[in-house]
C-alpha cells in the first residue's frame, strides 16, 4: 500500500520515469526524440508516445536507448529535438512558424521518413537526425529544418515544442488559408551520473515553508476533530 501511494505521489509530482521505445514513427501522434552527439558516427531516435498523453513534469530515462544505439553517455555538446505528426498537425521543437501548404507537406514527409525503420543512423546520412537540422550541412533529400526552422537544443537547454497546423484550400475559385502555430511547453535533456533524462515542462514542488503550512493545517484539523469528539461524547 505504501509503495502504491509513493508511486502515485511521484507521478503527481512528475518525478516518475516513463518507459520509452526506439522506433520510427509508426503511430500517428507519437513524438520522436532525435539525439545527436557531434563527433559520434551515430544518431538515434526514441519514441516517447502520444502528444495527447503528455503531462507537465513527465520524465523519460532514455539511457538504455542511447546505449543500445551506440551513443553512450552524452556530453555537453549533445543536441536533441522532438518531432511528430498526425493528419494536418505537426509537432516540433524549434522556432515556431506558420507553414504554407508546401512547407507543411515537405516537413511532414521528412518527419515520416526519419530513421527509415532503423533506430540508429550514421551521422550525416540522409535520414540521420543531424541531417534534419540546420546545425550541420544537410545531406541530400528533404530536411525538416528547411521548413520548420531550428529544431535542436544542447544538453541542459530548454527546447520549446510548437504545434503547427497546415494551411487549407477551400472555395471556388480556391483560396489557400495560411497555416498557424501555437506554443506548447518545452523539453529538456540532461545527463547526470550516466543517466540521460528527458523532461517535458515542469511542475511546482512545494517549498519547505509550504510543507510547514500543510502540516500545521493538518494538526489544526486533528485538534478540532478531537474537540468535537469530546463535546459530543
């Protein structure tokens, strides 16, 4: 019972780690984390599940995924980003822009092809994470960053997630409506003691003084209950 309570408390505070899977995007709405360590010949991808299931303060331990991909422990120069797509929506960490129909299609095609069913890619290859960003000269082929803007952040830096809605064409004669974007929360990737942790947003943890107030309120409630019990006896 105590363990169940502890797990529930950790989850409420956003401190419980969530399992991850290495994968190309196979489920619409899933978010893919791309990680690149400059100087390492490999880049990798980690599937962290549906955008709709994200909660502030949620964390993922991606250490085993990075180790399996051959990246090992990350250094301060490591770079990461997050992308995903479903229907007429794209999620991406980056500058946040209103995409035209052409840009949206370009970016969506690139997101859908990252990894090409492989969890690990050779750095600089067409479908490697570093080739999908502006941080390195892109390899031949469609590049996510050419439409979405910068999508990478270094270890320990906040990387804001944006939701982009593609433009639509309606009416006769056809009129193209521009796309739109909105800002969500942010991702942070840290590496401490060999543990690589991805975090989405943050949750407020009560200050010590707050704990004191809560404890005092609890004692007051117990005292009042005892007085009422004696009075009714």
